[in-house]
C-alpha cells in the first residue's frame, strides 16, 4: 500500500473532461463513492502495514485449573516485547511496563543476565522495585519465543478477512471504477463517444444554433399557430385554386411540410438573425454534414447501449456479491483470540491468548465500507431501473419540435438515441441545440441565408447574358438553392437552373413578368402555390433534364399554358420496361414536345397531347425504337423527328400522318427507301431529311412526292442522282453532300425553283452548263470535289450569296463572278491564292461588305 497513493489509484476514475456531459448524477455519485472506498482501502492498508500486530501470552495450566483471576487476564498489564535491530545473540531486549503491575522478566540465559554491561544502574534499581511490587506470573519464555508465537498466531488465530480486508476493498473498488468507465475506454465505443462529444460541443457553441433558435422566437404567434396545424391545413392550402390545373395534394409544393421559412416572408425582417458571418456559415454547413454522417454511422448499432447496460449489471452483481460475503465477517473481527499453534515441543505451552490491536478500527472501517457499498448498490439498482423504464434506444425530439418551428427534426434510434438520453440527464439544452442540426428545414435555412449573402442582386446582374435569340438569360449552376435576388431581375426572359437539388421557387417569381422560358437541369424544383399559379399562366417553354424520371417535378404536368416541353433523360429501365411519364392531359396548349432519351417505344401517354401537338422530336441515344404505333394517333403533327433510333426502314406509322409537313430521320441505319412512294398520300409533306443514313440509291418513285421543297440526303452512300429527283418542280433545297456522286445530271436545269444546292464532299469533276440555268440559286456548295474549272456562266446566278469552292483542283476563278451582285467575299469560300487571281475591280466589288457593312441588308 505504501507503493502508491490515493491519487494514483483514483486516476483510474479519470475521464476526459469533455465526457462529463455523458455522466448522469448517479455515475458522478458512484465515482465519489468509489473514491471514498479507495480512501478506506488505503487508510486500512496503511494502518495495517504500520500498526497491525498480534500479542500473545501463554495460558498457564494452573490458571486454567484454579478459578483464580490472574492479573494477566485481559486488563492493561501486558508486556510487549519489541525487537529493535538485529537477530539472535545481539538482539537487545527492552521491557516496557503497562499499568501498576510490572511484567516478570523472562528466563534469559544466565551469562547474559549476569554480565556487567547488561545491567546498568537504573535497570538494577527498577528490577528491585519490580520484584518487590510484582504480582504477575512467570512464564519462562524468552523474547525470541514471543516473536515466534506472535507470528504463528497472527496467521493461525486471526480470520483471513482481518488480514486481507484492505486489499479486497482495493481490488473491489478498482473493479467498480473500471466497470463504471469502461465504455469511455473501449475503442469501439470510445471513438463514437469522442466524435459525439466533439460534435455536440460545436453544435452547442455554433452561432447558427443561437440564430436558428432566436429566429424561432421571432416568429409571430399566427405563424406558430399555422405551423402547429400545418398537417390539417395542408390540403386546403394546396387546393385553393378551383381551376382545373390546380395540383392535387400529392403535388410536391413547398407547402407540403409545415415549412417555416416561407419565401413570401423577406429575410430582412429579422436582421440580427440573417446576418451570419461567412466563416460561421461555412462552419455550420460543415457541422450539418458531420451530424448527418455521424448519425448514419451511430444509428446502425447499439453497442454503446449494450456496454453501458452490461457494466451496470456487472456492478450490481458485484455489489450483491460483496454484501453477501462481507456481512458474515463483521462478527468474526474481535479483539481477543485463542490460539492453539501445536508447537508445544518448542515453547512448552499448548494454548495462547492473543489480542489484535487493529480489531476495533477494522470493524469500524468494515461497517463504513458496507454502508458505502449499500449506497453504491442502491444507486446501481436505480440505474438499472432507469435503463429499462423507458426504451432508451429511441429518442424523440417531440418537445423540441413543439417549442421550435423545426417540425421536421427526426426521431433517432440505437446508440445515437442512447447518447442523447444520457446528455439529457446532464442538461436538456444540449439536445435541443443538437436538434437544430438534425433539421433539414434548419439546414436549408442556413443555406438560404449564406446563399443570399453571397449572391446579391448586383452579382446576379453581372451574370445575365443575351442568348442566340437575343433574350436576356441567367444560368445558375451548382448552388445550394435559388438566391432570392434572382426574382428581382424582372426583365429576365430565360432562367436556367442546373444541379440545384434544393431549388425552391417562391411567390416572388410572379414579378418576373417577362419570364417565358425555364430550364431545370437535374433540378427537381419545388414551387409555392402562388408561384405555381404564375408559372401555369405565363410559362411558354420548359426544359427538364433528369437522370431519373422521378426528378421531373409533378407540377410540370399541370402547366396548362405551356407551348414547348423538352424532356432530356432516361425513360427506359435496364429490362426494357418503359418508365412512364405522368399523364400529359393537362398540357392543353402544348405545341412542341422534344424527348431526348433511350426509348424502345413511343410513350403511349404522348397521345394525351395529340390533338394540339404540331411538332414531335425523339432523339435516342442509339437505342432501337421498335414500337411506333402511337404515332398513328398524332394526326396534327406537322413536324416529326426520329433521330438516332436505329431505324432500318421508314416506319409505316408515319404514312398515316396526313398533316405532316417535315420529316427528319437523321442518324438512323436506313439502307433502302422503297417505301418513299407512300409519301404521295402526305399531300403537305414539303421537307424530307434522310441524312446521315446508309442509303445506296434513290428510287424513281420519289417523283410521286410532288410537293417536296427540301430534300436532305447528305452523309449517305449514294453514287448517282436519278433523273426522277429533278422532276420535283417545287424543290428549293437539295443537299447531297458527303456521298460518292461523280456526275451532276444535266436534268438539274429543270429545277427552276432551286435556291440551295449542296454537293460538297463528293467526286464531281465537271459542272454541267445546265446547272447555271437554276437562276434562283442563292447557295451553291461545291467544295471538296475534283472540279478543275468554273464556267463563266456562273455570272448568271444573280441571286447567289454563298459559293463554296474550297478543296477542288481549280487554278483560277472566272471574272464573271463580279456579275453576281449579292456575292461578297465573306460568302465566297475559296483558297486565298485563288481569290488573288481575280481582276482587281472584281475583288473590289466582292470586298464591298468589309468597307460597307450590311450594305445589302438581309
């Protein structure tokens, strides 16, 4: 016991100071009890090491027989013989007398007793006095025999408990201390606790917690009332509009939850709350992420809970065990003991009467220890009662939800729940503040504040640009939400929101009266009721890009005034099952539907918009479009595009579209177009685009498609142009670029209405004179062929504005180009050295557009 101090043993009780928030009152109380028990153990141990001894005297036979009471009975006249230093012959003997009766000097060897140096004067006088006054009995034992018998009887007569009590108390107490704090030390639980305490501290101190809670306090009672009855008022709120385009209760409007942060309410109402330091904002955002990950990690298991229950049960059993066996020993500790050491052959006596000088102290310490253990045990029982009284593996934030406006704080389970229950025993304010970081509403609010802080009106104004259609456009990319200031850009025509997962469109959008086009790229935006009403009435064009069809917001299907809808994303699952779009029946004014996807069949509900749809575009990613029956119902479609659909022939369903004016079958695998004769029934068909296919020849039956004005056959495998093509008198545009055509037939001169002729990238070597009879030609693309000369008759093409000759074998340009009054250098695509062969006056004419921009108008 002298080897260590109380402080050293008590250090087992130490935990990180930050863990104190996980120690309820009973754990703290038990820790103090454990320290007191340690003090008892160390005090008893120290006493035992320094004071503990047994003193024995032989029981004389005559004393036993006669009933006389010798003066050596149990009173205070005993001799203690102390060995000071050394052993054997040199051991000095000191006689100490107690009381009035001096003890008889034992039989010491004669030589020692009579030696002159052994009898100082004082001792001699004392001895005479003793002999004179003595009334004790002579025992005839020497000092060494006393020492021997004292040691024998210490081990034989004393109950074992008297000897080992301090050590037992120490061991039991250390076990209790270790049991109490094991969950703080065990690696698998310690890491989670450390993480939890760290996050909890940051949540408690975060300025965002204070701001979020004070925001709650700032809410007026009306809003509070509305929040508390949010669930009941929801259907009423959603169905305010009696209009048929109104969303159903299932439509994901923002009003779906009792959403406290209504966008109708400008943030400036509570300036102290909204002004959040950028650094604080970033830290709070990081905290939300940490809390989310920690929750996912800790909610998986209940190891901490099980360990705490386990250690409490161990302590309870330990208490019962200690109490049961210790209580038996209280009565065995006594001051007097009879000792029968069976060493009569050494000493000459059979029985000794011994006293244990620590007996009274030990008894008092033992009773104190039992009292402490009882208190400790009752606290353990209380702890067990608390552990099983309520389910600690579930934690409800109901109170926090009621007191604050964060009605979406989720209930948690397993270890996460248990840790929060433990923290509640320390201070309930911790979990209240922690709850703020579990609320999505709170996180979104934080993002909103940071976002509005960063994206001011001036900054957004700088990002506005003019697009190709000369419209004012704003493109927002990868933000945490839509900044409020966006809705102050009232002159905006086009709004593009890309990768903004938490996009919310508030009622303020109704002041953007010019807004007609909206792009949602991977951005499942939610809209408020008022905002929806505005979009339903004003939005004309909508682009929705998605990965999963569920990303398409439900309100999109209810925009009754929408004219154009572009859907870009996956509409086909791996096992070729169609992923259904919702009904398009409400889109009553839809004219253009553009689907860029991976369809194997045309979605049947596209027929919902059949009566008014005029343009249908399907761009596949190379997935084969097999089922096209739905097309037959699209009676009013004037333009149809089926691109990259792996079609091998012209689909028969198309021949039913009596109003079809333009057909585009770009980038398919069409080899033969024998079915082209069926187009004669489509009286309105004026434009046929069969470009980027594998067509080898054009059937002569094309002559029956009399109304064709544009024919695109570029990027195929044509080797010749049949005369039938040139019987199409209405043809204004013919594109046969990038084929293997070697000759331009002389019949081309019959196409008197031809305005655009493209034959770039073929193998043509001679230009027939008849080509220049097509006097309405505006565009003539002859590049990348084998042409060696350009006839002078090119000057007859008075309306020519674009002439491409680059990539041929021409050595000079005809001077007659100067007669093409509308041709300018920018429209003449030739090598620079060829341009230099022209006479200077012709070059001047062609260069006019550089000195007089837009001289000829458009």
